[in-house]
């Protein structure tokens, strides 16, 4: 996808579908989490070592726009890019497509994640080196 610099894929599992056989709305939050973790990993921050930077991250906003359906065994492409970087938060933008038909957008979304001090659980500045890591993705 144009403008998106990271792509990950998921295969829809049967358990993620509803009685109509389509992916349940809430499952898309899991897909966004998969992409967000891949974004952090590509920036150089793994789940295991994220605290070594003296910060942690909490999701404070998620917005999903459902465009079409996906069903069990579909392979979905999840594209993600850094949309905005602020002092204490960053916004990621997502586009989910069905792999066999790249032109068919299944959903678009954005999330806002805030940097927190793990000791106080209060919002804190994103360190400059971490900001640079994000901007390099």
C-alpha cells in the first residue's frame, strides 16, 4: 500500500468468526495489536526489552472503520505507518486488505499510544532516542 512502510499478515482463524462466518468486530483489535507490536519490533523495541528505555506504552484510543468482510482462512494484509509523533504519544494508521484482492479494503483504523513511566503509571515524554527509532520505521 502506498505510503505504508510496514506490512504484516494474519490468517483468519475459525474461532475469530461469528455466527455469520465473518470476522467478529472485536477481533480487529487483536489484528491491530499484532501490527503495533511489529511496528515496535521494526523500530528496535521488542516486547521483552521495552522497559529498558525507562518507559512503557498504553493504548488510549482506537478507531476502526469496517469496509468489507473477511472470513475464516482469509489471509489479511495489515499495513501500518506512523501518522503522528507527539511528545508523549504517537498515532499509528492502519489499512487492512484481503490478500487475494489487494484492492479490497477490509478495514481502516488508527490508534493512539501514550508513553508512561512504569513506576508511576503516568504519561511521560518519549525519549529522543526512542522518537528517532520510531521515525526510522
